[in-house]
C-alpha cells in the first residue's frame, strides 16, 4: 500500500474531487480511480455496505490509483477503528451535532497520546505486521483524515465549536439532510438552507479547516468552490442511474 496523500494534498491547498459509492461493489471504486477521481467514499451509512465490504472497496480504490475513505454509521469507536484498520485513508462521520461528538470522532481515529484508537500491528493498515511499528504509527498520525458531517440545525448553531476540535480536518456539509432538518425537504437551494451552508463554510474557514460538500454537477461544484469548498463529492448511484436512464430514453426515441 502506498502512503495516503489526501490530507497532505488538502494541507497544500489542493481542491479534491470524489464520489460516494453506496453500492458496495469493488469494481465501482476501481472505475472511479481509473476515471481520475481523487477519492471515493465507501458508504456504510446508507445502503448495504458494512465494515467487511469496505475492505474490498479500499483495496479496489488502491488498484485504480485512488484513495478510499469510509463513511461510518456514527462516531462510535469500533466503527471508526474497523474502517481505519482496513487501510482507509480516513473516515467520514455523519450527524455530528456537537463539539463532544466531534472530539469523540477525532479521538477514535488517532492513536494515543492524541486519541484512544486501539493498536494492532497485524492489521491491513500496518501491512499485516510487515510495516515497522514506529514508521506505521508516524504515518497514521500524519495521514489519517477525519471528516465530520454537519447536517442539522443543531450542528449549524454549534459549528464554530465543532470546527475548533484539533483532530478534525474536514467539515462536510450534507445538504439533503440539512434541508430536511431545516424544514425544506429535498430543496438544498432554499435560501434558508444556503444561508446555513454559508455559515458552515465561514466557521470552517475561520478555523483553518477544509469545507466540503456534495456536488452532483459542475455548476454546483463551481458555486461552492467560489465560497471556499475544497473537497467535493458526487453521488455515484445517481451518476449510474442517470446514465442508464438517459441512454434508455435515447434508445426508446429511436422507435418513435
């Protein structure tokens, strides 16, 4: 396994583009890599993905020349531990609504003395014991990327506190859940939702952290990049289903 570079690239000021993969099919991760995406999110929150399937997604992403992060189901310690032990570049923790939850997520992702992550050198992340312990621990400290999702009104009110947590690197806006929580289900372009996203970005940038968001098309990505987003991801299932639907519609048009 190569060293994980996503955190270093973000720290260097790069903007990264990725894709959520809610279907736990390793070839999808490999294709995303060959297509040129910087990263994939192996999703175990929505859909049938789980900690075991995430291992195959991480491995396939590496084969395609990209990196995988795992969206876990919560900030619970074991969820984060298993994702990182599998060799993921980092984790995305959903529904983080307070500083305490952000601190819990950051601590679970890092080894002592910074955090509380349990250690085992026989894991895939440590090359099944073939990586010298000191070198592996140094790499894990420098390269592990911790992303938390801000996707509720409660989280927006506490976003400055969440962003202040030292072990958090990225604040990822979940516009769909946010729109639902704010009373505008399925309408992430509603003025109240966009105002909340602006607040999240402002607090994230003020803290020196990286703002991130879902962007399913180029205009949306351009819009949020103009406000500071440097990590953007599209919905892979949406890409697949839209492509199929558009092609099917084109075929049907041939029959009049």
